[in-house]
């Protein structure tokens, strides 16, 4: 397998007045193609800073970061934007969809920035992959939270990125919908996608194959998950919400 993420002595400092905050210190991380990794840690641990750096949303203060073999540590903003669009798909807690734009147009955005011509066809295919083939013309306010997150995932995969990053992707969802979203991530990972998610929920992290824990800007632990949870198994044992509603009315 090839290395997708390779960080060497990665560090990030923030200057706040007379004080320097060492948000990330000397982080050495290697993630191979096809891995499924959770990034965990309390507030201020450095996990979000690390995510911003590997997502090319920020530049490090020190060290190096190789993404898919390319040193992206010192690229300028325009170069980083190009790298993000080519190689990385993002899924955020708040979905980050354009509110007045249909699902298919939201998914087309990365293709538009990349200058792709057959945008509508590829966007529809991505929506079908996440189970929203019948909702392509719906706007976000016509979709449930879980459906909006599926649109966000379709947008993340439409450019066929080498890396998918999820920032608390289940944070705004109920338990069943969270499992459905994790099932999608696991399906993508089974197809060979490299997936890295930030989460503060242990039960969500247990769906991954590896957990990297941060504390005080440093890596505290990096270990495989011995028996990852299969979201589809969990869903099979969860009550169908329609059945629960029917049962409530029957009482």
C-alpha cells in the first residue's frame, strides 16, 4: 500500500499577544491508502488543528506534510486550494450546503471548480451511491439531517478524491442516522477509500480500524481497533422508526 498521509515533526503555533500557543507539537503520523482512522482528544488537544493541516486548510509552523507523496507543507493559498479540490473530500458536522441550491447542484460544486464538463451526470451518480437518487432536485430545507449529510458525502466523493475527511460528521444526527452515515463511510472504505474522521464519541470511533488520540498538542496514543463495529450489524438490530411510531399510536 502507498502512503496517503505522512507527517514529519508537524507543528502548529498560534501567537496570541505576548503568548505563543503550541497547538500541535512534533506530530509523526503515517496513514496508508485504504485505512479508516479516527482522530480523538478533548478540546484543545490538537485534533482539530491536525485535521486542518492534513486537510490543507492551514499551513504548519514547522515540520513537513506529504499528501499522496507530494510535500504540501509550504504551498501558498491558491496551491492549497487546488490540492484540496483534487485530492480531498470534506464532510462537516454542519453539512455546509448551499441552502437555496438543489442537492445535485450542491454536489456539482467541486466539479465546477475543477472545470469538469459532465457535471450533472457525475453528481447524479454520486447521489445514487449514497441512496439519494430520488432526491436530486430537493433543496436542503426539503431534506432531513441525515439526507443533507448524504448530500455532503456525495459532494465529498464526486471528484474521486484519494482522501475523505470527516469533521464530527455524526455530531448533529440521532443515533440511527449516525449509524447510517457510518455505514456509508465503511462502505466507501471497503471500496478502497482512505477515510479519516474527527470525533469525540467513543462509540463512533469504534467503527474505525485505528484511533489516534491527541492530548496537549501531542499524540498520546496510536493504536488499531481490535474489533471494529459494523454499522450495518447495528442497524439490523435497531428498531425501524416507522414501527416505533406505529407502536406508540397503538398504545
